[in-house]
C-alpha cells in the first residue's frame, strides 16, 4: 500500500510474540521480555543499514490487547503511552515516533475496555492514531485472531493512517 502510494524509502521491522498481556511490553516490569525483544530487534535491523544512511524510526505499528487480563485492560492505555515514551527514548532516531494502533476485533468485556483505552489515546496525544477493526470481527478464525484477509486489510488501514500523518 505504501509503495502503491509512491512511498519508496521505508523499512518495516517486525517484532512479535503470541499470547500474553501488556505487562510484557512494560519496561522494568518483572517480565519485560517483549520490550527488550523489540528494542534489540530494531537495533539489529538498523545496524545493518549501509554506512551513512540517515533514518528515523517514524512509527510503531501496535496490535495487542486480546490477551490482556481485566487488570491489564484497565491500564492498557497508560501502558501503551509508556511503551511509546520508552521506545522514543531507547531507540535510535525515534524521538518523533508516531504510534498507529490497530484495534482488536475480538469480543469480550476486557477487550471492550482495551479498545476504549486505545481509541482514546489520540485525544490525549496527537502522536497516536487509532484504526478501528470491529467490522473485521467475522474474519476472526478462532474468535480471537485475524485471518489472512483481515491481516491484509489491517495492514492497508495502518498504511492509510500513516499516509494521512505524512501528507
């Protein structure tokens, strides 16, 4: 989608993990392995750029929340804000990083809370964008995770959200 829109100078670095709540993304928590994994993965990726290539870490694409416990759901907005702040500090050239949040589509009380918390972030911080996915609920192959078609659609929506940021 980005290439089709004429964007030619970008790199996407994927750092993911299946299962678990947002505490794994919280720097300094008793188990912050996902935070450390993201930082290390991004640092490794940019370390192989050719010498002299200037870059900015312009955006974090974030899709998480299906596995948040009720307690994690209640603090999901604040934890996502902290994640972004910590990454802006700990990653090279990330001070102006935007956060594009792909909302979860799975039903459930805790997930409703997470959706609300994440959807509210742009009103608190203009560097956040929220992409709604509730219409993709029929494409959850196990009532929790997106199927391939939904993932491709979410990717297009996140790309469109990014393009709206830079144009």
